[in-house]
């Protein structure tokens, strides 16, 4: 049987904590990016928001 590459997780060996950590870090990065973009877009929309009074 050939040696497994690092990070591979065949059935029955349990969790691969390195890959799980990488997935969690990626998800957290996307969440932070979403919050930042939401704040930027909200600030921009508030700047352009006006009341049209006649």
C-alpha cells in the first residue's frame, strides 16, 4: 500500500483537523468580507438617501 499524502483522510481514520481548520478559516474570512461589504454599501446608500419634498 503506497504512503498517503499529508492531509488525506481515508475512511475510518477520523477527522482531518488541518482541513477542517482550513475550511473554518475560509468560512470566517468570507463572513468578515460580507460584513465589511454590507457596511460599505449601507454607508453609501445612506449618503445618497434623500427625502423628495415638493
